C-alpha cells in the first residue's frame, strides 16, 4: 500500500537516506541537500517543517509542504506542495514538484503519489487550478500528470505547463 506522510523527525533517518540520494537537479526537480551529512539534515527537517507553516521563508518563497511517498516502511518518492503561486511560480515550477527514486520508477508510484498529493493540494491551494510544469524530455512525468486529470495549458521550447482542476 502506498501512502503520503509529511516530513517529520520520527522518520528522519529514512528521510535522510532518501533525500541525500536525490540528484541536485533532475528533470527540473532540484535538491540542494544532495549528498549532505546527517548532522546537516536535522536542520533541513526543522526548516522544511517551518516552511510548511510559512515561517523562516527565504525572500521570494511561499509556504511549502514536504511529503514522502511510502510503500509500507520504505520511502519511494518525495512530493512538494507550494501553498500558493507568486509571480515566479505562476510560469515557473507551479504548485507541485515530485521525485520518484530511480529503482521505483515504472511501477505506477508517481501516478498514485501525484493523485494523493493532489488530494492534499486541493485542501491547501487557493487558486482554482493546480499548476504543474514538466520538461518536454520527460514524457513519463507528463503522462503521470495527464492520468491525474491534467491538461496541457501551454508550452514553450523546453516545457509543458499543465493545469489540474481542483
């Protein structure tokens, strides 16, 4: 069974082992904590929890909640929900970003994880639609978005901009 769980200190060891392996930037999903030490990760968790409450946000950031997709007792993915759009997010990263561990891809985890994340986003996001963005060279992720009710709103040379109804 797959389920989402918000970042927390009780699962910090498993969260750390997962996050440190996420590349710095893969398909537009960025992870500044790639390869970080366990000592540093304590502060990462503290900050991420604060960010979800709108506290300690860097300039230009909006509140953002961090969730892990679990399969039983194993983390298989990370999902992020930005609570609302500022100008840079409106044509940028949008409301939701996600990453599935390489060894777990192709098993439907992204589709189910995004479905679960959209349920949570519908409770958080004030806009009438939920915005996502995907690189054109990542057709698997586009397929996940479309399976979850997304539609391509527009595109540019490098990206599709997808909207999902609330």
